[in-house]
C-alpha cells in the first residue's frame, strides 16, 4: 500500500509539472485552466480513491481516471475557440476565429451612465462559451466583474453593458481576459489581448445646477425686459445726427457734412459682447479633498463650466487659462459653442499638482496673451496675508484694464470649528486655532478688496451658484 501511494504521488507530481509547463502563457493565449465541471469529476474520482483502503483496485482506477481527466481537460482547452481583438494581432499565430470589436463611444461625463456595445464575430463552426473580464481605464472603474458571453458557430452577436465614469480625465488603455471553454466543458483556455479605450470623461454636463444656471440666465435676459440700445463709446455704428458742442471731433462724418452742409457726427452703440476669461489655480491648495473622492479643483472646474455656459448664453467670448508652477493650458476667448467646447476639453484633463503656484509668471503670461478688457475670474484659495502676498500683488495688477474677480473656496471644517461651543480644553484650542486662521484669511481677502478686486468667498459646494449669480449681476449693472 505504501508503494502504491508513493507511485501515485510521483505520477500526480509529474502531471502537475506537465500542467505548469503546458499551461504557461504564450503570446496572446494564456494557460490551460480547469472548469467547475472538471473539478466536480475530480472530486468524484477522489472518493473512488478513498475506497483503496478497502478495495485494492480503487487507487489504480483513480490514478488512471485522473490521467484520462487531465488529458481530456488539456484536449478540451486546446479545442476551445481562440479569441482576439483584431486579425493578426497574435504575432505569428493565424487570425483568431473569434474577433471582438467595440462600437465608438458617445461623449462621457461624470454622473451620466453611458452604454458600450461589443460585437463578437465567430467564423468557426464551433459555439464559443466565454467568461469575459474587461480591464477598463481607471476613470471608467478599472477591472470589471466577469460576464458570460455565448456566440453560436458561424455567426455574430452583440454584448451591451453600462459605462459609469467615476471621475473626469483622459486615458488610453484597456484590454480583456477571456476564458474560452472547450466543447466538453472540462477545460478552458485563457486569452489576454489589448483593446484600448481612447476615452475623455468631461465634467458633469447634466447637473441640476448647470441647467438651473443656464435657465436663470435666459429668464433674466428675456423675461420682463425690453431691448434698449445703449449709446456709448463702442465701435458699433448706430446712426448719424447733427453735431453739438461737446461731441468728440473724431466722430465727425465729413462726407455727410459736405452733403448736408452742416456738421454731422457718427453715433455709436455700446458693444454688448464682452470677454470672460477663466483662470484656474491648480497648485497645492487645490489638491485638498472636500468630500470623499472630490478635491477643491473639482468644484472649481464645475463652477468654471457653469460660468462658461452662462456667458455663452449672453453671447460673450469665453476663454480659459490653467497654471501651477507654469502655465498648463491657454485658450483665447472665443464666441459660442466653439469656445465652450474648447473649454470643456481643458476642464476634462486639468489636474492639481503638489507645487507652489507661480503667480507672477502666470499673470505675465496672461498680460501678454490677452490685452482686451475682460472679466478675469480666478479660482484659487488663500491662507493668510503673508502666504498669499504673491497672489494678492499679482491679481491686483489686472486693474484697471480688466475686471478681476477672485473666487476663493472656504474650508467648511474650519468654519464649523470656529463656531463650535467648546466642551473641553481640546475643543477650546481647536476653536482658537480656527478663529486665527479665519482672521488671517479675511485679512488677505480684505487686502484684495481694497486693491479693487471683486471677491467671492464661499464653500466649494456653493461656488458654481455664487459665481454665475455674480456674473449676471455684473452684466445687469453694465460693469463689464
């Protein structure tokens, strides 16, 4: 009996070595694997082997049956339909009989569930039974749970699934791990191949606040108002009239004067289309998380997007600049959907960096690239007067050519600590520290206000609503 067990151990050890050698991944194809059916059969054979204590031939029968089972598993896996993403992508191997393609995706945005369709084309006569595990980019959720796909022989089928973006960004990667079961259902062969996603996830385009901001802008513009021509120093010609003392001599129309034999001057209409420039600070202060998975930069991005949409409704030109230790993106102000689309492309990929922002370099770059008067909206944060000296000094240089508006994001935790009624000495120290931080912050903001900078200091959750409301107020008052 001892000799029989030694022999069986050697035989099983040899089968294990053979399994490892033959099951090593080669090229596009992976190793040979078992199925739940083969494991169930092996468990039944083990029961037969246990009878070897009472029946002499039971152990030999188990060894023979196991050898046959391993051979069948290998043969079954060998007969499994090969899978790939494109003809000839397997190197020296011929094109796989089962090919998968993915339909082009529509635009994806955070908070919106999309849909993706795969097309499986089987040119072999055998039915393919697949267990598919897809590796998607991290912004789409990463590795997906396995799903079953059945493709009849000499036919094609489609496989549709949801796409749930988890954050904005741009990535190019992706692939599949596909287990193709053999005709007996005893063995399966694993295939790994690339099918990259070239995906861009935009900020939330369908948020309730975005729709509300655009609707409010349209309602305030159109409801209860009557278009009135505003005469001023614009360059839009409005009409001719007789010159009166005090009119600008440069506006005299000499041809009309000669024709009418009296001095005629041109009258201009004030231009309604203004420039709106969004400036995003992507330095270290914007990396702090406000809620789980959402940093300050994400709230600034959403606020900038909603302001861009509102400005486009008023036919203003909108542009954007992002910077950290250097300027990362710059899009000159443009009109209409083209300008908004270019801003969307920037907001989709902008990410904060753990570096100190270069305010002097960024504002020098801005002054050289944008000379027209613009509402310049800076999304940033401040700590205290001394730490924010560079910010305060440089944002004030926008006056008087531009209208600077600084949007700073408060920390709700510090606000809560400052208003807390202390119950212990630890709470008292926390309250005192929070009050000191808020006082230093208010000192920095006050310095900006005295320099002529408009300031909106709100919590991140209210940034979008507040900045759109401020823009509408400035438009209504004619400040731009």
